[in-house]
C-alpha cells in the first residue's frame, strides 16, 4: 500500500511538472525517484546483515494458558532495522498442514530479544518453523526477503490438578503425604531382590556389569528398596472398542493428575505401556514433577496411536495384564478414562466433568 501511494504521488508530480513546465517540480520528481532507488538498495543491505533465530530450541507450555517464547535478532550492519516481519508455520506432531503466523519487530545494532506470547489449546508437541523473513526499508517501500530455516519445539502439557489420593500402604502405612527429597543416597539399597534384563528407563547405576559381560546383553540389579512403597501403573492404551487417539487431551490430563497425586503419598510411580508396533513393555520410573513431565513428553514422542493398532497384543503384554494386573498389584488406566486396581474399577471419569472430578473428589486405593 505504501509503495502504491508513493508511486501515485511520483506520477502526479511528474504530470504536473510536465503540464506547467515547472523546473522545481521536476527537481522534486527526480529527488523522489532517487529516494526510491536508495530505499531499494537499503532494503537489500539491511536484509544481508540481519539474522533472526529462536532463542530456545524447546519451550514448555501448559494447555490453554498463555506462555512466552523469544526471538533473537542479530543486526551486524551499521544501520538499525526499522521494521522486519517474520512469517512462520505451526505444525502439530504427525500433521502435515500447519497454521501460518506473522511477527513484526525492529532491531538496533547488535543482538536484541523479542518476547512474544502465544496459547495452544491441545496437548502435544508443536513445531514453530520459520518460512520467510522480510526486512523493510525506512519508508516500507521495498523489502528484502530471505528464508531463515529455524525451528523451535513447543511441548504442551496438560493442565495441573491437585488430585486427592490416599493409599492404604502409603509409605510405612502412615497415609500422610510423602515428602520428596532432592537426593536419594545410593547406600539406601540393602539387598538385591533379583537380576533381570534391562528395560527402557532403568538407571545405568544399577547395571550388573559382570552378568552383562558374560551374556553380551544388558542386565540390571533390582533392589528391595526399589519396589518398597512404589505404585505401578499400566497404560492400557488399546483396551475397549477404541484405542487412544493422538489428540486425547483428557487422557493426558488424567494421567498427569494421577501420577502427581500418587507421588504425594508414595516415593515413586512405575509407569508402563506398550509402544506402537513394538514387542515388550516400556517402563519409566517417576519420582517428581519434572520426571512426570518427561514421561508425558516421551509418550508424545513415541505414541503415534491409531485404532488399527489394537488387534495384536504381544505375549509379554498379555502376561503382564493376566498376571500382575489380575493379582491386584498394578493399577491400570484406559483410554475411556477408567481407573482400575487389578480388575477392580476404582473410578470411571467423564470427559464432560473431568475437571470437577479431579478437583473435588477424594480417592482411596
């Protein structure tokens, strides 16, 4: 629009100068013409010396709440940039189409940060991918264009709810909240309960190196203290008529609330599930909120779930469900928001009233 108005003004000055044979207006016309050429050159000069990039590669956010992210602009030239516009696309993991957005800013000499706010409605991992950078001259007549090619990951976690859970065997049977310490001394393990094959999430500190060297595969030592007061939760992702869909925000919200609620009365929660097209069970031990967020992030990354994956459950999962779960030692969470202990239903949450049920109800297991 600015360029069109300037060209229209240039044409009018030239027309009037020719009609009235005015040398002064002809000088104004030539000045305007020179100014346009200068602005064209300036736009390319500013573009050459300006670099825009994401300050952080990964940003954590909470669903349906404002979060901040930052752009950094590095101007290595000798003139300040009055205006630039960055165009980028937002892709959700597993989706091909994205939503376009634009950000405007300016930059003096050197490196400067631009803090921005955004909000995402659904859980998951999103990619912010730079598509095009336009750097304008001081009159916004011309713009130099470039493709920065930067990318940033936004990990959107479920909303937090303080779920009230009491356990009958909560850490020595006290039933009180368990206070987590920042450090767990390694000397606290008394006896080795068994030696078993390595599973995803096992600490490398517990690897049995002699057995590993003899057999050529990883083995770990399992201590008595590892399972004392520990809750076990199996994510039965393919139970019922429908498997978990990739956009199941309610499931992730319930999982986050359940694990953090159990951690207030127990020292750790062992969460397990079967990966897509994978033989065997993946297990992750969670001891604090950071590890719980890492668990949610791991599920986002490894579970590209769809209904076609529920027909063939492997032998280890069947053994897990028929053995440990039926004995009442393992809790189970299903995609329809049903929470079991063994085969006993503790509670079936509703999608319509999930927030009220998590905030108001108390559960004893």
